[in-house]
C-alpha cells in the first residue's frame, strides 16, 4: 500500500503553474482575508489557513485544511471566482467548459468511483501494456491528469517507481485520491503545476475531450515530462465513428430514455438529474455526434507538441490488449448507433474510442541522432507551409520545430 500522502514530500515536485520557475514554492500562513476569500471560492466548510507562495512571481495559492495544494492557473482561478454564474450551453466559452467539469465532478465523483467507470481489469491491462511497449524504464513520478477518484493511479501502483500524483479540478475527487494513499493537487490540465522535465509518466484517461483546447495539454505534458517520459491518453471518442447517420441522430434526440434502457442501470451517475445532464453535456465538450478526434489530426497534434507517437489504438471497452488485431467487440449501444449510420461496428477503424501512447524523445523530434531533420520535423514543416502563417502561432513547439529545420536547410544549401 502507498504511504500516507505528505505535503513535505509532495512540495519538491510542484511548481507555480503560471511562471513554472525552479525557485520553488514556500508554505506560509494565509491572511484572514485570503482564507475567507478562498473558503468561499472553493466552497469549503472552514476558512483556509495555509498557502503556497511562488518565490519568483509571488502568486499565492491556497492549501486546503486537509493539505491539498490548489495550484490553479489564472484561468482556473477566474472560473472558480464566477462559479455561481449561469453557463452558456448554446455557445460555451472555455470558462463554461471548465465550470461544467468542476460542478459535475464535485457532484458525481464519489458515485463515479463506486460504479467503477473505466476502472476495470481490461482497461488496466490495455493501458499498462501500452506504457510498457513505449517506456524505456519504469521511473516516475506518475502524474494522472483528470484523475477523478484515482483509478488510473491504482493501475500503475506496481508498474513504476516514484511518487503518484493525481491532478483534477474537483476537490471531491482529489479527497478520494488521498483516501487511497496517493498525492493530490488541484490543477488545470491546460497549465500543469510541475517543473519542466521532471515527470516520468503522464496519463490522461477520458480527459482530452473534456478540454476546450486539448492540444494545450499535449504541449504541457511535453514540457513537464523528462526525456524518454511517456504520455498516455485513453477513452477519447473516435471522430470517424462520431459522424453519425440520420437514423442514429434521430435516436440521439431521444437518447436520455433510450440510453437509460440500453445501459440497464449502469452509469446512471451521468443521468441522476437534469442539472447533472446539462453539466455532463458541456463537460463532454468534444464528445458528441460530429465531434471526436480524427486519427490523423490527433497524430499531427501530438507530433506538433514535440512527441514521438508510438501508437494510436482504436478500441472498444472490451479490447484488453494493444497488440490484438482481431475485430473489435462493440457494446450494444455502439453496435446500434454504427449500424443505424450504415457502418460496420466490428471494424477497428469505426471503434468508438482511441488510446494514444507517445514518448518525449531523447533528442528533440526535429533532429535525429546524426543531426539530420527527422521525418517528424519534415512533416510538421510541410504542414506549416501548407497552412500558412496563421498556423505558426498555433503552438510554440510547432514554431520551434519549423524554425530549426528551416535554418538547417538554408545552411545545407549554403554549403
Ligand atoms: Zn510563479
């Protein structure tokens, strides 16, 4: 069993999410004013007593009375400040999506844990074999982003060494994580509170589609992973299967009663009230008909972030190996929806969910060991040329990847 979490052992692994300097954070006493303000923002029972102060930028971060550091990004802090506001479901902003995730998982985390969603042995076996296939070693720390009640941290308990840290926006989920003996930090998936190059494994199960801009998590994961570190994502919707036909869309209009019937009592947690259904629809931001992740685009985003992509594995929940080449075993719901859309639900290309395994290369992806431009960089450069200047602003990493090969090319021509 993991030992009881302790703030002193956790602190050296944390960094200010906004400036991310290596100066570190110091534990101090919060003023009465801060304590009351944070109590109301976080809807805590008592006034907060402690804070972490960034030695570089002097931002202050709350620490809950049971010792959970709240290393929110500026954007996440703004969301907490306006949690009482009504959400715009018709044209949601980034803040609406963040707020829906906070409200939803504060409400359902305990029930979600009790129902064991994505916590089964098949899911464990698939994620662990994807990690073992990609990883050069078994060094931690392991950070699970969007950890919920900590099921993915449990999957990797015997697999790699080092601290195991859950990151989430829901304190209810984080408290469940601590009860299981893991460390817990409140943080924004789009602005991770760790030092650059410090983490061995980052997992994000059923998380990318909850984010307003999922590519930000990819860039963040790349920054905080050490060289050779692994980034694993799972349970994001396959965009190809999400392009539903007319008949399936008619069914979607009736989805709540039909869903309840098909699920026969399982996962009722997402349908427990009208309010929960509304939050869930917003929180599942890229998981609806016509949305999801196109396999090619997912690949480009990971490569643009700097990763070497080892595998994209389209699967359904019951496929327990990343090596298997057999037909997928669709759920009743997936079989029905794909059949109504005129698609073969048993084909892997049409499976409902995607897993990805990527590695932060020892040598930056834009160069190989001989200092030549790598195929990854060539692909990124060509993409940027094709997309024009606006794409250059899309990500800092893409810009870096483009700039170096261009210079190298010029130098080669000059020689
Ligand atoms: Zn700072």
